[in-house]
């Protein structure tokens, strides 16, 4: 069963109104925002990754979903496998301790389970947050501009470096220690028509926002924000911009704002919404073909 | 790292007051009750188990934690692996659909993830409930009686039958389709001093309640409720009573009530609390040695 088939099947189950039709990454129940994510060894992290980094990432990817709803973290529930390697577990928990303190996000509870020997490590995290106004992914309107915080592609380049490519430590750190945009999300939430985090790639996530909103979206490659480190490493070409726009793990915020005003946080305007459907890609205003892969697909 | 070491390490992390020191199976945040459980193929269910039964059990074991807090289900968040076997997934989701409807518990959200080929299936479920008064595990007082709903040992006998032993379908069903005591939990919650579900075995869970309450507990084997089906299958001997008192997966409610009055739901009085520490086992009032294994340990 493909991920799309599975999600379609999940949407046919009895859904809570707070599930928002499973279009969003989070459930919104009154002022509570809830999200759950699994991370699996060999898929979302590498067996040789430092356990402290795995713990950081587990928390950061969940908090990024909260940030996209303007939510402050309330706490997390952890599902933890009992591995035969006690040193790994100790390092993971030390990393989790540091990450929980960094994000001021206490542990609410959890479950520890045995796993068959040789099974890949699988961690589950459920994060709860509070938001006075949680924007949906589906609220973009025709004429809205599409904005993104930070820079794109750094974590994707960092993944290649983690896999052995030569490259700077700053890009590697963007992959290993993503910083979810908690403050920016809280500032943006009352103003945006729609917001989500960029976890799988700018192009695929922009298309998801357009689809959820029943609109077409145009993204201009020339406007995609790149870091100086990324440009020094990969160059500033159409190819490197396409790579940046389709790489995963950025954990920046993607949001729709009406008209032209600058948003209340640093961000780049990368596109616009119009009636219709689908994603149009341009480069300095000139239409360019869509790449085969719009983003990173975990499968 | 043993489960006890891991839980001790988790308790040293920054904890939310709602975590109640991780002594309980649930977090209690205002009127919200939260619990998370992982189930792993080869540990919590068998590869040859029907996917519909796995889905039922995943939901039932989480709802049993809510029942022990007197909580009505609000909804669940599901972490689902993408398996190569689409038929299995379809059957699992059909079973989940039926179980969600049975328990009037809608889906709030979830996450679907790829897993490396050959990895055991791991499902994560987080359940939310609402309870006006969620009793703790730690509230038993000296002089309280210890009560349990239903009958003990049926699911343990059912597990042996699932593994190939000859035996009646009624016991097998108790293992495959546990019925969490939602109504009983809601009725009991305002009256009990302490409550938890029996998931790992009556003796180990009674000792956990005593330990959390800072008390000693005595359990009398002769008073442990057995079903007619269990007695017909295993007999009514000290050995069969010990097996019933140490088998897992019963998902009945264990609770402490002051003095002698009958509880407001059908239940058996199986013991009593006193100042001190530890578990004392008797059989018709005569002290008997504790078995080596007080319950089912997943790891």
C-alpha cells in the first residue's frame, strides 16, 4: 500500500472534527494542538548518527509541527524501544534531556517496549501544544503570497555530507540539529491565512498547501532563499536551486499572507496563489519544467 | 538497559506535573487523560495474528489505561508503518474502523512511515480521554481493600491457545479481543482511592499499586476470580490460581476502596493494604511463597 493509499484509507475511518480531515499535520482541539511522529532507523536517521542527534531530531520534528500552528509546547509523550545497547540509550536520553530543556518542553509520559533482536530502532513522539489561533494548511486564498522563513536546502546538503560527501559542518548541523521556528510561528499565527512546516521540500509542501486550499500555486526558483554556506558548497545555479527546493528536513515555516505587506518575521516571498490547481514553477518569471521529484519522500 | 533502568532514566528527565512522576500509566492534564502505547510484532502480537485483532488490541490496551482513570475516550493519534503487504494493511484498517466505532473513539490524527524491509511491524497509539476525577495509582491507604473486576487468567490461557495449545475459543477471544472496562472505570473513579488496569498480571500490578502508595499489600489466592471456562480448562488448584494471578493481558480494573462496602460494579475482593512494603501472598489465609515471576514481563 502506498503512503497516499494508506492516508486515503485513514481518512475513511471515523474522524474527530479536530482531525481537520487529516489534511493537516496536527489535530486542533480547542486551544490544544496535537501531533504524533515516528522516526525509524534506516529511514529517518542513520544507524551511525549520534544518539544525542536522534533525540534532538525526534523532538524538533514534532515541535516544528506545533510551530506551524503557532503553538507553545505543553509536553510530549515518548514511545521508546528497549535496545540491547545501554550506552546508546543513555546517550539518547542525555540528548533528549538537553533537547527538552532547550525547548522548555517537559515529558508528560511514555511507554517502553521490548523489540525483537536486530529490529531497527523506532521511536514515537506525541507533542501537545497550546495555540490561541492555529492556522490551517488549507486557508490560502487567491492573490495570497507564499512566504518561507530561513533558507532552503541546507539540511538536504547536510544529509549528503552525513552520508560521506565532503562539505562544511554548518550544513551538516542543519541536518542533524534542526531548529524549529517556535517564536516565528507564534508571531505569524494571528496573521497568516495558512501555514505549515517545510519537512519534505519546498515544492512538494507548497503544492500540498495549494491542494488543501483548492488553489494553484506558482513558485519562482530565483526567489528561493539560499544560505551563503549552501551557495559556497553547491553554487547558485538552476540545478542547485532545484535541489534546494526539493530537499527535505528544512523545518522552516511556509505561509500564505494576503497581498504585499512584509510579514512580521524575516522571510522570503517565493510565490503566489491563484484560482485553479497544481504547481507552476518559474525561474525569474520564465516557466520551467517541474522536476520528477518535488520533494523528499520517505516512502 | 533494563526496563526498570530505562524508566528510572526517564524519571530524571524534565517532567510535566501532569506526568505524576511517571508512576502512572497516564498523564492527567486538567480534565484530559493521555496515554501512549507501542505494540511490536513478535513481542505484543504474533506475526500470524489476524490484522483485525491486532488493530482491536492496539486500541483496547490504550483505552484500558483511560478506563483506569475513569475517562471517556476523546480520540486517538495513530503511528502506522507502511508495510509491503497491502492486504494486511487493509485488513488492519478495517479492524481499526470497527474498533473505533465500537468504542465511539474517533481518529484525531497520525503519521505513516516507511520501514526497512523485514522490520517487525510497530504501531504507536496515543489516546486522549476526559475524566472529571482521574484516580492515581498511588492513592491506596492502610486498611483499604483491594478489588478486581472480571476474572483473571483467561487471556493468559488464550495466549497459550493462540500458540497452539488445545483449548476453548472463549479463552482465545479474551486474549485476542480484550474489552477494556470503560463503563466500570467511569462508575468507580469518584469512589476509589487508587485504580489501575491489570495488564501484566494481578500480582505484579498489585505490588506496583502498593509500591506507588507506600504500603504493603496482601493478596489471597483463594479469592482470585476465575471464569468457569478457565476452571474447566486449567482446573481449580493452587497452581492454576497462581497462573491466573501472574498472567498478562487481562485488562481488568484493580482498585482500592476503604473498608468493607461493596463497590458499585461487580468485582471480587482479593486483598488488603497495610502499612509497610511489599507483597504477601496467602491461600485461604495461609501464607504461601511468592512465585519467581509475579507477572508477564514484555522486557
